[in-house]
């Protein structure tokens, strides 16, 4: 009897009671499997962490590779770099940078880049944090870096939280140009004069554009200079060109707008007799359409004045496929609808 | 090397999620990961209001607190209000998410603040987010260490509490009768789930984590009837899904998380049709064979 018991207890791990053993045995079988796989993977990890480092290609015999997050930044780099750089934008036309989803190839594009340009000020969200870290191993520049804090629009309550949509103030965007120019010169000093010449020409173009926008907006009678859009992207535009701006959504395109916000906005539109509101190419039109409908029920006819390029440019090759074209298209849409 | 880092991170997270997911699907709590992904919103807003920054550290802290609070509430409603777990999960996370939206619209309407842009990471950038020491030594992707640590904690947890977890999952009455506290182990499991999900959200994004908690264990569940085999099959699926998903994304130049979840779904579909015992088609073939055998036997009898 004693011998039989001894044999039995040998089968039971950790001297558990026989009652538990019938379950316990079955349970323990699979555990080592999972454990072994996990242990193997961890070992593999430790082993492979040791052999870091990829092939470095020769920079000398090819163009400087610039990767930008948004189309606007890519456009800047293209104008300054001209033929001596190869520019790529990660976010295509009509893409909302707040909600951009990276693809497998983006990683390779960032890896292969000599220079990475991004907007900063949290426009790229979590991706901005990654890019900030990438700065330690690569030339990564937020183009908003050179702009003085006093010229940024900040949140009234939270310090250090700025509106990222700087490209709508053409003058401010010209300062981003300086940042890009400095970056390119540092990466390729041999082309310094070429870059500077390009930058000078483009700076003149931007200055002209700034003047033009100012004149165009002035054509709208002051009491009608109210721009209502789907989300708060146009604050810089409003400040620079003296037009009141109201956004239906906050800066984030995810946050919902409140019922009271909606009622207030409808009252505001009806009260001021506003003729048109605007939709954006990279934000859903649903909410702004609800406002139009709400106004109609109050007996005020407001129409959709057109679609504005806010966080992304138009199709490449089209009229809004370049920064200047995008601004012109926006301004024409606004002036035509409000005048 | 990039491919390796991404696949390895995905695999480690898939193993963590799968390990916990096996228990979750058996407890009918599979959607708790989805619940946490929504319910962390007020935590993020509160962390922002307290700290004034959108730094990952604060966001993760706020999210982790809310994650634990969520699982606590779910358990509480389930036990005290006698709600079914799915109803408890549904009530809790929608309420917390709504609270977060209200908080944003009241306090932080002008700040770009939501899980998508301050908490959820992107698996494609795992190799770029390096852990670099003060002295400038590059130690590899940060997410890899987080995922490894999380997996280690989970394995230790399941290893130590294996018997208790299993008994409270399969036979709570018996577990209680031999003195195992059902709620204690429930809370521990939920705590592990919320730690795993929040840490993984930060590294690789939400959709991937939610899917990995459910899809591999659910697929494995169709393949086997034994719990240890369920764990082993889940682990194998975790590796296959991560690698398969990565190469699908590479081939399509698409979102890696999306591709991994797609592969997980396809494998589930295959298991649904062809699983050795429970598969739809395998069952049908078996029935047809049996009918044939029966018909032959009957014919033989008549002769």
C-alpha cells in the first residue's frame, strides 16, 4: 500500500493532493510549451539586439533625400531644394494629419531619408513624439521651430499648447521657409548659393501672395468677414487677414461639438445674416451640413460656400497641389462665397 | 532589422494578449480590451488637466489608472448589480468614454486631445522609437522592452496563479468551496489585462491590441478542447499572425496593424471551416462519410 502511494505521489507535481492532481496534471502539460516558446523568443531577442546596424549607402553620388509629413512642408522643400533634392510627403492629398495611419513603407521612407521635416506643435500627434526621438540619430526638423512663441496662437488656459495650423498665415509660413533653408544648407553646403537663390525667389513669391490675400479679403465688406469652417484650422488665417473665424469643432477633428455649440453657432449665423459656411477637404462634411439644415429651420438661408483645403493640399498637378495654389484656391472660394 | 523588430514586438504583444485572452474568452469577457481602449479617455483628459502636458508619461499614467478603474467597475456591476458581463462591460465603457468627451468639450475644446493622437502608438514606428541611454548608447526599440517586460509579468502571473485562474474560470463554485477567492483572482486578471492593454496601446495602437486579445484565443478555441493545448495553439497563432501580417503589409504597403488583424481574421475563418473536430466543412465531410458507411453497411446487410 505504502509503495503504491509512493508511486502515485511521484506523479503529482509539488506534492499536491490526489484530488487536485487529476486537474493539475492536465493543466501543467501545456504550460511548458508556452513557456518554452516565450523563452526561445526572448533569447532570440537578446541575441539579435547585439547585431544592430544596417548598410550605409553613399550620400555623395545621389540627391539629398527629404521626407516631409504634410504636403505643405514637402512643397516648401521642393521649392528651395529644386533639382538637387528628392522630396517625398508621407501624407497624401486630403489626408487629415490628426488621424494619419502609417503604412509599412513609411518606415523605410523615414529610414532612407537624409532629412525629415515635420510641422511640430503637435500637428502630427503621437507621430511627432517619435520624430522628436528620431532627432537623436538623424536630421529631423520641426519647421515651426524658428517661429517665435509670441507669434503662435496659444490656448488661453494651457501654457505651451499651440495651434499648429501655421501655414495659413503666409508670412508665418515664410519663416518656416528659413528653417527649411538652414536645414538644407547644413546637409549640403556645396549647394548653398543654389538653395539661397531658390529660397529668395520663393520668399518673394510668398510675400506677393501675402499681399494678394490681404487685398482679396479686403474686398469683402467688414461686416461680412466671417469664416465658418468645420474645424478650428483657420485661426492664423483670421488673425493675419482680419477675418473673424469660427470653427464648428475644436482643433482636434475627433472631438464632438456640443449641442449648445451648435445652437449658438446657428443663432450666430442667423443673427449676423451670414451667407455661407465652408467645408474642408480633409474633414467630414456631415456636421457642417447639419448647421446649414439648422439655419434653414430657423428661416435663415445659408449655403455651403465651397470646400477649403485645410490640413492637406489638393491632388498633385491640380491647381491646389502646391502651397500657393492651395492658398489662392481657398481665398477665391471665401471671397466668392461671402461677397 | 526593422522587420525583425516589428515582428518581434507584435509577437511579444500577441503572446501577452493571447495568454490573457484565453482566460477572457472562457469568462465571456473578451471585449474588455475594447472597453478599456475607449474608457481611458477621461484618464487622458484628467492627466492633461493635472499636468498641462501631452507627454506620453502622463498620458499613460492617466490611462493606466482609468484602465484599472474600468475593470474594477465592470467587476463591481457584474457582481453587485448581477449584470451579465457583456452588459457590465457595455455600460461601463460607454459611460466612461462619454465622461471623457464631456470633459474635453468643457475644459479642453481647443486642445488636440484624444487617445488617437496622444496615447495610441503606431507599430510601424517601433524601430524608430529607440531607447537611448544618457551616454548615447542605443539599446534598441523602447516598445520592445515594454512588450518584453509586460510578457514576462504576464507569464509569471499565469504561472504562479495557474491553478486558481483555471478553477475560477471553469468551476467558480468548486473554487470557492476550496477557499479560492473568486473576486481576488478576477481583479488580478483584470489588473493584468488593463496593464497589458494600456502599455500595448502606447506601443502599437488600439485596434491591434483589442484584436489580439480575442482573435488568436478564439481561433485556438476552435482547434482544441483542452486548455493547455489552447494556450499552446494561441502562442503559435500569435507568432504566425505577427509575421504573416507584417509581410502582408509590406506587400501591400499598407497599415501593419490592419494587416496583422486581417491575417488573424483569415486564420479564424480557416479554423471555422477546417478545424479538425469543430470545423463546419470537416463536420459535414465526417457526416457524409458516416452516412456512406451506414448506407454501405445497410446494403451489405440486405444482400
